[in-house]
């Protein structure tokens, strides 16, 4: 059984015990300088037993991405064990462990996902949650490499970025990119469980609409995000129902506050059970 981690929240000491949800787990870092991550990553990937369908890490060097992922449990990966023994220090990264609800256990379905837009900007996305309803994502079923609803989100983002840049005749500014992602969040959040970490080579975008499922912690110049608190530092809930944007560890933009909180229902859980049974 996972040990309980005491965290301070809203001025009170509480005990956080992980709820077993039908969702993946996220980890992200955005910082002005490199920070050591081995201990946090070991704790994060220790949940691989309950999330056995894949693990991945994306490290960012400007617009370049170093992607490492496997369609297997993090706790059984010899590669990951060796990787975590070596020193890991970085200023920007996204990691993910997968509990599949949709999409087979393949490399193509393992997060994070990476794509380039028509001005050669690299976009990286990791998602936990499920898309139950979204007409705007359906056209991208044929375009994605795998068969996850998560990859379709990135396909749609790239499609919309490309369209906006074609219309402008130039690359979007960071303000314009944020405004576009804010609009996309408002489009796809209704009726869907939408926890996202997205990096565009400059900005780290963060969104959650599911209670107590994404936390943040300040560590020196870094902001660290995770599905659950990973140590005894002061972790706080990421504000819900609003897109956030960080640059070098600083919050630079906040999006439109919406009312599309996802709440579990018997109908949605039945849909997930049927999808999981068909994997």
C-alpha cells in the first residue's frame, strides 16, 4: 500500500491518499534553471504498477525535444531503472504514466505526443482523463498515428495553429498561441475529463477540470506539477477550470474561467469500463 504523504493545504495539515481513478498520471517541470529530479521522478514512476500501459518522458532544449517512452509498466522497464540511476537535472520536462482507457498498448499510444506546426514549432502534449464528447476531435481519428483521444487533442491544436498562421502569414506570438489554446480548452472541456500539460518550446500550458487530480509545488525557480504530491513540500491544487501558462517557472497568463468541471457519473464510468474491456 502506498505510504500516505502529509501535505499542507489551505493552511491545514491534511493527509493525501491517492484515489484510484480511471486515468493516467502527469508530471511536469518549468523552471528558469536546471533542478535535480531523480527523487521526484522515482516517486512518480513508482505508480507504474497501477498504471502499467506505458511510460514516457520529454526533455526540452529550446524547440528541440528528447523523447523517451515505452509501452510497458514503468516499474518493469530496465531502461527506465538505469535512466533513473543516472543524474537527471533539467529545467523543462513532461512525464506520464498510462492507465489505458482508450487505445491499445502500443508505442504510438504512449504519451507524451510530439508534433510540429507549419512554422516548425514543436508542440508536446500529455493528457490524463477521457474525451467522452467532442465533435471537433472526431475528424482527426484518421490523422493520428495511434488511436487515443489524447493524441487527437494535439492533432486539433496543430490544425488550429496552422490555420491561424496561414491566415496571418506569419508565426503566432506567444500571446496569440495562448489565446488560441484558451479557445480550444473552452471548446473541448465540456463533458470531458481534461488534465493537460502542453509545451510549445517556450510556454508550459497547464489545465485541470477534475477535483484533486493535479497539484503544483514551488521549488526554487521551478514550478512542478503532478497528479499527486510527490514529497513533503507544500503542494497545492492547481486552480481548476482555467488554462494557465508558465514561462521559466513564472505564471505569465491565465485563461478564461469556465464552469466545465468534470464530475464522475455512473454513465461515464460504464463507458470507460466498456472501452477498457475492449482493449
